[in-house]
């Protein structure tokens, strides 16, 4: 993959139903708006 978690550099998993990218290493999710991932650590939500 090209994208990695900006917080820990872990692998991201695309979750189409939730429109988000999830990092299983640090357990946060980054939302996707209009096909653009919002990769801001401050806006990531725990899951």
C-alpha cells in the first residue's frame, strides 16, 4: 500500500461501509470525505 498511518506508520485497512481507513496497530480510524482520506492525527477516532 501507498498510504500508512501517520501516527505509527502502520498498515491501513480500507473499510468501505464505514468510509474510513483503520490502523489496527494503534486502533484509530481516519474518515474519508468525497473520496479523500483525512489523515490528520488530531481528527482520527479510536475504534
